[in-house]
């Protein structure tokens, strides 16, 4: 096996416990599910929703978002390139919060007619906030002991030639 560069090693390194698998599975499963639903229900959850939210080029951005959610969610489920997979998902969740949920605070949010104020915002943004926090957690700690990242890290360490 070829040795990994220092940046590759940092990318997959994790000292997090195996219990991180619970966060990885939750966050990854939600991203995969939401990505698939953008294609299954394009009017309600894909390009139609993006159009109603005022996102430009909804026919481009909704499928792109769906593909990223499926691919990054699958990587999170496997624990492969976990830190890298979280980056687009952090951007995704910040965008969703800013574009679709934040306007609820002052009313007039296109996707949430009649909802306004803190409590409506807190209710409607709960999943986005959980996904953002879960993604940030995985970015910080890595995939955990039960992951392909950890396995690759162990394999790379085992194949490092001794220096003389």
C-alpha cells in the first residue's frame, strides 16, 4: 500500500470513540434520505421547493444539492473521508438556515406562510440545526473507531517503513 501524505493522514485521523458511529449514522441517513427525496418529489422537495424559496436556477441547484446529500451522506454512513464529506454539508445546512428558515423570525418566509417569530423558527429549523451540529461534530472529531477512515489510518500506520 502506498504511504499517505501528511494531509491525507490528517484528513482521516480519528481518536474518537466507536460511539461516534451513532452520530455518523443519524447524520448520514438523514442526508441520504433528503437527497433521494429531492429526486422522488421534485415539486415538493426538489426544484419546486427551491423555486418557491427564491433560490436562483432551481433546476440546477436542487439536483446538485440532492447529489451532494446522497454522496456525502453515504460517505458519512461508511465513515470514509468523513471530514471532507462534512464540508459541503455544513455549507448546505448554513444555506438552508439562512435562506429558508431565518426569514421565519420576521415573518413572510416563502415556504412557511403564516409562521413568524422565535418559536416557529426554532420548530422549523430543528432538523437543519441538528444536521449542522452533527456535521460540525464529525468535522472536529472525525469518523470514530468504527469507520473506514479508522481502518485506513491503522493500515497506513502499519505500513510505514521504519526509519534508520
